[in-house]
């Protein structure tokens, strides 16, 4: 074990810190304790699709150029734009995100992260209803009721159950799985449901009705219907009575809630239910963030602008209105004339009409791997892999900051995303 480096995994927002990696000849040759997602993320350092040289499109083809030439071209594109969009950020370090927000202010641009199309809804709901939360350490040591609502952690966060929830023995839950109760609430059968104590398979688009009925039951009111969202009211009564007797309950909020009819209002209602449950037992809610530093962007953006995502700086002051200033909607309305993409692949994740609009505009990409977005870029700046080839800070899904280490040297002309953005900002400031 002496040849292994202990590192933090960047496979998802769990940021597991017990990973061991063996390096030989500047390459990762083996890992310990990683899940499939973590193995893939760390092994990207050795990927055949690594970007190792700056690229600029000339005569319709991307050709290798010097870093200075690529930076000049990138700054030219962004400076010539009246309304540039800076997108991505959820797989970049806090340090890079901070510079990105400063860059947006300098350009009068709109800056948005991938959270606006996924767990940004959890933030909007928290603004409306308040937000009771806890760290994963508290969950591991105290929680005796774990509820996954609209989430399948066996797929999205493979080590979630084994590190923090059901399996580990905590200080106050030393019997582990025998002492804890696991419940799944979803519209379909999931892998996690196979090990759950109870599964509620509800009707699609009926989350809001189910949460409302549970709140009524909790307040002692009668629900006239025999069943809600396909679940008998008798069962809901039993569930609420059980929840009231637990010591510490945690509801993990999945994307299934925000993608159901009602969108963020579902999560708002769930947060209100959590608050009301606190009259009987300790209850918290934790969104199941995916990208390893999605939470980090929301944090640093709020520090610097007062807004978590979808930030328009063109008015001289920061302004945010989800649905108006968020990236997907801006692209759909064709309200941008250039785009900087950092550590993201919108050409793969966005619907095809939006992807076509991205491809039709000048595009600058900062990334460590080739992907469909880099193929349409006018300029590509190769980034070192944060947490492998570069240091940085990221926020775990429970908003705990974790320091990422560098344990191998970057290859080719790759630079840390923080350094690339600092160089780009410097060039733009000199040209202004």
C-alpha cells in the first residue's frame, strides 16, 4: 500500500476521500475503493480522447496552434460579442469558477452552470420554503430513516449507501443496516429498491399530490380519497406515524422530483413537509447533486453576485431570473452571439434544436477531453484534470468544501482551468 496515493474522487458530488491510486510512469495503473463512475473519471487522465494541444479552426478544420494564439483567438471572439454566454462550470474548481464570474462581469456576459437544468430547482425551492439540511457525517452517525425520493443512488452515486447512509455503522447507529430504515419513493422500480425496507411506486406526475396528502395527514386532517398517486391513504397514514417516531430522518431529493409535473414546486412542498416533521423528530433534506462541483458554483456565485446561477451582468449590476437569464432558455431564444463552454458538453446534453444554435455561433471550449462540443468549437484550450493533474477546491453535495490534490503531472500543453481563465481574463482586460 506504500505505493498508493490517497486522493479524492471526482466521479460525482460525493467526493469520496478514501480513494487510493497507484501511479507508474506518470500514469494511473490501478485504483482501490473506486466505483465505476470514479474509475472512469480518474482514468480520464490516460484517455485516448485527451486534449493535449490548443486548437483553432482554420478553413473549417481544427489545427494545432500555440497557447498564445489560441488565447488571442478566444479573447477576440468574446470581445467581439455583444452578449456572450459563459456556460458549464460544474466540473471545474472553485478557483476557476471565481475567475469565470469575474470574466463575465468584465465582458458584461451571462454566466450559468449546469445546475440551471438540474438541481437549480432545489435552490429555488429553498428560497421559497427554507432549507433544513445536514452534513453527510451527521447522516452517517445519526440517521435511522433514509428516504430516496426520485433518485436511484445505486446508479447515480454508487457509494452513497455504503459510505454514508444504510450500510455504515455510525456513532449513534451502531447496528448499521439492522437499525436503519430505507424507503424508496419513485415512479418506477430501481436497483436501490431491491434493498429497501419499503418501496412506494407512485403514479407519474403525482409527487405534489402525494406530498400534499402527507402534509395533511401530519397535521391531523382527513384525506377523503382512498388513495393518492396510486398509494392507499391507509399506507400513507402508517408511513407518517412511523416517520414521527424516528430519531433522525433524511430525505434525499432526486432529479425525478424536479422533472415531474410541478417542477420546483414539488421540492418546495417537500421542504415544507420536512420543516413540519421537525415538530416530532429531526428531519433534513439533501439534494442529490451529480457533477462533482455543481454545488460549488452555486456557492461561489452567491458569494460574489448574490445569485446562485443564471447571472446576467450586462446591466452593470448582476441580475438573475430563471427562465429568462438561464443558459438553455437564452440559447433557445437565440439571445447570444458567442459562447464559452468550460468543463461541459452541451452539444450532447441539450436538445438538438438548442445544440444546432450553439454550433451556429462562435464557440470557445476549455476542457480536458474531446467531445461533440469541442468538434464544433472555433477555439479549444486543453485543461489539466482537476483533482488529478491540478489542485483545486470543490464542494461536496452537502456543501462541505473538499481540497483536491494533484498527484500526476499534466500532459502536453494542458494547464489548470484556473490558469487558463486567468490568462484569458488578463488578455481581455488589456484589450478593453
